């Protein structure tokens, strides 16, 4: 995000300033630390840390708490926020005649830090997830408000390490046995992280890779995601019994779009319970069908349900992975703080595209073009087999 322009001034005492004075920055910094420590000790000595933090006087998002009487710069990230001296934030007091209340400056960085610390602490201290759709909506909204204002660019991985980020994928429903054999041979040659296949091909892949450290991923509820939870659970259990080390389940994203967050959580959590760690669980959001807010919601729910990864796409609908969605997903799961990572999948057919996804925050890449990617990285782009599908 670019730096705020001079056309968006701060307003204080009727004066338009280019930035908040040093005294305000220092005060807000110490207030942020005070609130963080307050939440820490309130949660530490409670049997239900999440509820204690939510009800605490240190919760800046709690409507019942009185806002700090000290003017906020530009308004807070939660609820009505705090207007500068009773400005447009709405909860800092009445509007004052003679003040330029309708000019809103950029967010105060220390206020944003305060909100970020609050959210991260309550997430890490939370014992149980929300139990109603309304509570989920509040958590999702709070997470959205706490996302960083500037983009993070992650380090470019060394070419030698990229192979172990790739799930070498073959999800064609009419795939032949010799294609699975070729898939596993290629995985051996390039030392990919896993091969990703449908359930009928799991046992074959496991047998072909049994003396390697290459895992076998199996898709669950694929590609629709609308199957009954019981069917997903049974499929997950059967895949693990056949030797799958990772599961890529499709979220019931139509329910997510309807705001039925509790049902979506229950669906993901049931598969997680059916296939606990060390089996890795990846939840496919189908980001091409979702709005920005829905992508955030999917990441929050998946993280809280215990997913190891959130994944962009099945490759069967729409655009597939985008740099913007990968970055948004990474920022969201990092803020939740449950250790969830991001898998980019869908339309990744070149080394350049693969690296762009990794630099945007992906830790894993799903691609049927894994061989081509590795050949490009090695300066040899000839004779790569044409990948099937949009995986």
C-alpha cells in the first residue's frame, strides 16, 4: 500500500497536520502495550480465556466499554472507532463547531497495532470457537479490520528448494494406471513434496512411493464440496487407511456464501477429527467463486477448525490462484495465529507463476505442470509433457 498522500491530512484543534505529533505516537504506543498486558493477565487467570478477554475492560472492540477520552487520530478500526476530538468515528463525543470533523486522516499506526495485538492475543488464547453464525460474523469482521495495511513480500526461495513446495497433481477422473505410474516416477525424479490424486489412485501411489519421503495427497469432497459431511468423513478415513499422508478437502463454499459459518466449521472440523495430525489437512476455498470478505471468512473458519493449509482452488472453476488472494489468505491465517499455511493451486503452469505465488505467501504449490516448472528453473523447458486440466 502506498504512503498516504498530503491530501489526506490529520485534523486537531481545527488545525490540519501532515502527521500526528510525536507525543501522540508515544502515548498510543504505551497504551497499546498497556492493553496487551491487560488482556494477557485477564486471560491468564481465567478458566475461559476467550470469554474473559471479550468481556474485559481492555477489549477496545467491546461496545459497553467507554472509549478513551484522549482523541484518536483518524478513527479506530473497530465499530464506530474514535473520531479525532469527537469526529467522524462517532464514539469519541459530539461534533464540535469550528472543527473540520469530516476530514478523516490515515489510520494511526499505533491504534492499528492496538487492534492487532488485541485480535492476535484473543485468537491465541481462545479455547473454543464461536458457536453461532453471529459470533462467527463478529470474529470474521474483527479479523478483517486487523489485517495489515501494507503488503508483505516474502523471500524468493532458492530454486533447489522449490521442488519440495510442489504437490505434483493428477486429478483427471479418467486417468489411466500408467499415468499414475508416470506421475510417481516424475515425483521421484524431482523430489516433489507429494503427489495429489483422487481416492481410487491412493493405494497405487503409496505403493510406488513407499521407500521415499514423498507424501500422497488425496482430494476429499472433490470438486463440488457440497457432499454430506458424513460422506467426507468416510472418504477421509478411507484415504488415510490406504496410506494418504495429506488430505485436500473442498469447503462447502455455497454454505459460506450464505453466511452459514457454523455449518461450514462443523464440516471442516469433522474431517479434521476423522484424520488428526500427523495427517495434513488442506481446505480448498474455491476463491474464484468468493468475494474478498468470503475468502477472509473461509480462512478464519479453516484455521479455527485446525486446518494445516488453506488452498485457493480445485482447478475446476474459474480463474484459479491469484497473487491477490494468496496474499490475503496468508495475511489472514497469520493474524489468526494457529499455524495454518497457504497452498496456491489452479493455473500455475510456469516457474515464473510459481515463484510469484511463493513470494505472495504460499508455502505449497499445487500443479500438474510440476515437471515443466522444474525444467524452466533448470533452464530446460523442452519436452515437458502437456499438463491436463487447470491444476
